[in-house]
C-alpha cells in the first residue's frame, strides 16, 4: 500500500471536508468494488455445461438410461440423476 499526501491528490474543497472528520490521521480508502462475473462466465464453461445438461436431459426423455448416460458423458449415475431430476423440477414450475 502506498501512502499519498491528501493535499497532493485531493481538490482543496474535498480535502477540507475530509479534514472535518479526520485531521492529520491516516485513513484507508478502499478500491471501487468491481462486480465479478459469476463462475464460468468469462471462460464459457457455464454455457458449455448448460448445453451438455440440456443434451443429457433430451437423451433421457428419448429413453436413454441413467447408466448409459453416465457412461457416455463420463459422469456418475448420481450426477446424471441430479441433472435429469433437476430439469424435471424446473420444467414443472
């Protein structure tokens, strides 16, 4: 962290206002908060997984079994069930 003299970086009116609250003491000014993107949005992973899960659900509706889907996509049966049953709940709403 670099310390800077407020008189050198702040306009005079703003410096005077700050001095009303804290005069001659150190103060930390945090960086602006930049909202971070959700997981997988920058890399495209989120989109790829969404498309994969839609495909899994479609195949399930066409009659492909959970174990066959697990083998096809190299996932566990439990993961396939979460995808399929999660889609069922969303479609019902």
